C-alpha cells in the first residue's frame, strides 16, 4: 500500500509526454505532424486511461480504510523559511482524480470525431491534455502555493480553449472576458494565501487547520484579519466557479468548442472552486461569518442562474446557466457545513452535465448542414425542434440527462440534490424555500431545452425561407405555387390578411403517410423535396454519450442509504470517513428513512410540477397553436395584453438580457474606467504636459525676442544700461 502511494505523483505527469511530443512536432516537423494528426489521439487517451486506473486503485484503498498519505520534498530552504512541494492523497483527492480522468477520457474520445475537420486539431489536443494535467496537479497539491501554481495553469488553459477559434471576434472577446474576470478572483486568492502565511507562517493544510482549530477559538490571532484573509480565499472560488457577482464569464465561455464546454462545466475549471472550498472547509468552519457568507452567495447564485436560464435561446448558454445554478447548490451545501452532500452533487452533476453538453454538441453537429457553421444558428433552439426522429440516440441520452438534472428518481442528481434540499431546510427555512423553489425552476427550464430541441417540428424550414431578403412576411403565402428550392414541404405557412394557416404535406419516406390535415386543407405540391434533414453523429461521438448515460443512471447508487450497527450510512460516507475526520466537519445532518421518503416526495413533486408547466408552455400541441397566435397577432395587430402577459414579458426580458448585469458592468465599470482614463489622460496631457510645454514655449519666445536686442554695438549696450539704471534709481528714490 505504501509502495502504491509513493508513485501517486505520476498521475498528473502521465499526459505530459504526448503534450510535449505534439508541441515539438508542430514546431520542428509541422507538415509530418499534421499529416499524422489523428494518430495522436490514441496515446492521449491511453495515458489518461492509465492515470484513471491508478486513480481507481487509490480510491479502492481509501474505501477500504487506508489513512491519508502525504509526501513532501523541499524546494526552497532559506534560514527559517522552507517551501515544500508534494502531493496529498485522501478521499477528496481520489474522488476528484476519478472524476477528472473519466470525464477527460470521454471528452478526448468525443473530440477526436468532433474536431476531426478542424485545422487546429493538434493544437486542440495539446490544450485539452494540458488542461487535464493542470487539474490533476491542482487536486493532488499539498499546500496553498502549489494549488495557486496549478490554479493559474488551469486559468491559462481555459483562456486558450475558450478563445480556440480566435479569428472570430466574439470568441476572442469571450476568452478575454473570462481571463479578466478570473484575474479578480485570482488576485484575491493570492492575497489570501499571503495573508495566512503572514498569520501562521506556513502554507501546509495540516498546519493551517491546526492553527484554525486551536488559535482562532482562543482569540490567539486577530479575528478580523483572519476573516478578511478567508474572504479573499473565497473570492478565488467565486470567480472560478462562476458565483455571483463574478459569474458573467461563464455563458460567454460557450464560444469555445463544445467538448471544452463539457470539460469546463463538468470536471475542471468550475469544479476547481468547489474543490478549493472543500479542501479549506476546516479553515472556514472556524469562521462562522464566512460560512454564512458562503451559503448566502450560493443561495443567490443558484436562484439567479435558474432565472437567467428561463429564456435563453442558445442551447449551450442555457446549459451554462444551469451549471451556474447547480454550482450554487454545491456552494450552499458547503456554506451550511454539508460536506458530503456538496461533493456528492459535484459527482452526479459532473456526469449529467457532461452528458448534456456532449449531447448538445451532437445536436449542433446535426444542425450545421441545415443552417451553416454559424454558432448563432446552429446553437439556436428557435431553429430546432422535431429532432427526436432524426437523432434518436442523442435524444434518448439528452432526455435522461435532463430528467437527472431535474431531480427525477432514481437518476443521479436526484439523490444529491434531495440531500442538499433536506439539509437546507434543517439549517434555515429561508435557504430551504429558495433552494426548493429553484428546484422547480430547474425542472422547468431544463425540460424547456429538451422540448424546444427535440419536440414539435423542425422550425428551421420556415426560418430559412422567411428570413430571406427577397421575401417579406406576407410573401410567404405560396398561393398554390411551387415550393422554392430548399424549403421543406412538411410544414408550409400560408399567410393572408385574414390570418395564418398551416399546411402539412408529410412525406411518405419520413412519416409513412401523406395528406395529413393540420389546421387547414392539405395542398399537393409538385416540387421535389431537396431539404437536407439532420442526421445522427458517428459512433465515436455516440460512445461517450452511452457511457455517460450509464453513469447518470447508476452513479447515484453511492448515495443510497444502507443500515449498519451505528445507523444509516452511504457508500459515499464510508468513502469520505477519513476525510471527514481529517476535516472535523462541524455540521452533521442526519435523517431517518421516513424523513428521507417525505423529503423525496416533496422534491419530486416540485420537479414534476416544473416539468408539467414546461410541457404546457412548450409542448408540441400547445406550441403549434401558439405559433399561429403569434403570427396572426403580427398580421392583424396585437391585442391588449393582460397583467400576466406583461409580467411574463418582463420576466422574459430579464432572463434573456442576463438580468441586465452585463449591461450594468459595461456602463459602470467598463465605461466608467474608460471615462476615468480619459480624464487622467486629459490631466496628464492638458495640465502636467501643458505646464511643462508652456514653460518651454515661453522660454523659447523670450529668447527669440532677446536675441534681437544684442546687435554688437557698444553704444547701444551703454544706452540700454543707462536706461535701466535711470529706471532703477527713479523707482528706488521715489
């Protein structure tokens, strides 16, 4: 066992040989390296798979009751100062290692097909492999300075991957926004690390926890300074895990390739903030004010993320705000001291969200032949619909991932979210109400994403034709004419001054029957159907979806309660027992079977209610007539809206415009800083430089005038001298 732990340092270094080989190959022999680029995916997956096997072996030893193992070696020695690097293996580390390696392997396999036609294929694999290496190094770090080192590497890799398609201005702006926003949190993290080093004289976790447990309760140090330093540490987690108010970078990070979105939202960047908080929880527990602040920020974030996801049209941005909300649940759980529930939800959410993001990538991949390779169209759910019959495997996996995130048993996220809701009610009714209401909102907006994407009919048919510059809305009426090339005959709009009619001409090849009446009499068209339908992705992209689907179905079993001699436990609690003892968790929430069933019925009822509202609002039957009403109101004029219609419009505007937070930041900070720089520039150039330039100009002018006085004649010099003396005597004597 000791022998196995001694080689745990190999885990973060395993992907490095492939990274270095690809990097040197691109510099030294770029042509040969690019010609053999698909070969590099295999060693990348193989080495990360070896790291996964090693991580699983370490986790099994942790479950069997092995103690925490830490290995250190000195890096810098100077008098009394010693900086040590090393690695720490405990249950928290083993959980994160499995999470990172498993999701990382599936994303690499998925990326091989998804990025196969991209010119930056090798560059992408270099970035993503180094991303995994940085995250593995972060979770195995044994002290704060080592965490900060890998923390910055994770931020650098995310910057490179978010701006992977840097020739697109919006992608370049997104990576800069993520970089600047995270710099605020990282600067706070650095100040917090330096502050605790000044207070305690050590950066090792054991020393920090020992001092926190012994000194702080006895007022051995300044509590205000300690609270300030802890707040600065928490600021780093706020930025990395996209918590309010530093959450604004997360939806824009969707400009990167979809596999990166899956990796960032599941197991790497956003998980780093939760990991840091879980690692330093004993330090925060000794400061009740900070714990209350953490739970408050988590509550605000989970509610805000859910409200901002309600009206988003971009499928990836909707999932991004969902991630923000779920991270708020984890932050709330850590703030109330529910350590197990937070880590449990981190695990279940990671697999479910990776499934959803990779599923969205499959959807985007199938939509691109129809709308082109523009993210504004291929990711727009308004143009989707009816994809369930074209991409059935993606649809099935996406549905199960959606139901998991909604909290439907026995899927993964049900067990973890239900535990967080129960602990929130026990800790504070206020937190319980907000968390429960948000659970209903989660079911609503997640099922909305599914319905807009897979239910109903393929709306891109109408959109492609109606958005042409030559045809206005009234010219959509076909009047029995031939359907223009490229327009599908399944659903045709006939718009007249009296209203709108939908005609359905179902093609026998795809629907099995013809002439089905939908809203009006069918019309036969003689044009040949030239429309290209969506298609399922390749097996290389479907394989990770199936594996993640299995994880979503069964990973929740580690949270199922079982009885032993001392009470009810879970596999996860047995796994985390050494870590909990090490952390000395102060808040223990325990419920019996009756309370568990009662809470489960309540949470599932909320989820079903949210699902029902989403189906009523966006289901196929309702959305068909709703579209009729929308277009008829455009033709005939909008009727007078009721109070509820106006309220829905305001909520939609709030959600679609991201709560106006980005606008507020732009006007207050961006424009404010620009105004301040312009004022500073004016002061520097107009006043400081003006005085200097004015003195120089005055000296120049005076010199120019004086040089004409000296003519070289002694008589003139004597005359001016006598004039000056006479003038001086006159003023002196008077």
